[in-house]
C-alpha cells in the first residue's frame, strides 16, 4: 500500500492568516488547490495513452525526460472526458509515494487566477449537495459571495486508487473487471 504524504495538512492555517490558492475551472466549477502544491503550469501537448489504465488517466507526458501521468480532472471528478481547448492546461503537482516525490499532472479546462483567501473565509465542506466525492474536497473558500471548492490533492490524485482499475466508475471499465 502506497504511503501518500505531503505537508499540505501542516500548511492549512485557519488562524485567520490569508492563504493563496490557484483556481481553475473543471466541469464549469471553480476549484482550487494551495499555491504551494503547484509546481508549474504547462500547455497541453502530446499525451500518450497507456493501455489498461483507468479512463481518468488521460495519458503520460514527457516532462524534461521524465514520464509523468496526467489525470483528466473532468473525468476523475465528474465522469466526463474533458474537451481540450486553447485554455486547457496541465497543472503539475508533486505527491510523495513511499517517501519518494512523484510528479503528476492534472488536466483542467482553464486556469483562472491566484486568490488570497483569509483563513476565516475557509470553511468545512457540506456533507451533501455537491457532485464531487466528499473525500476529494478539503475545504470551501468564500470569495466574492461565492464558494470555491478547495481540493484534497492527496485523495484526488491518489496513486493507489488511480492504479487500481477496480476503482474506475465508467460502465465499460467495470464490465471488464473480473468478478
């Protein structure tokens, strides 16, 4: 079992100090992750599909000589393949798997902006009322009279779950899993 570690939980400060978040759009929703979790943002280039991977793993890219998996957040969060556009980007993050850094890409519809959200405007997510799995949501950030879903990248980008085809929710993938 992979041991996923980041220091994100240590960085989550609810004392009232502002935190910065990169916001982006997926499935028409504004989502965000802590700016310290973002390694870089790159253009969508040639991705190579890897056979026998989940539909949510869009493919792999060559990033400075390294093979990096790219997860389609539209599919991962809403079971719909993202339509690539001029605004589509790959947000690079880094997780720790068994103590080793693992770069991973998140395919998003568009990157919006970096927001500074005061700690007192960060709230727990409701137990209901969202189309996104609850464990994917870390918190909710209030900004301009609306909420931004702050993702828990350790869960959304779970290497263990993304490498186990029994976790896929697509109907054709489930049909292929032996009973």
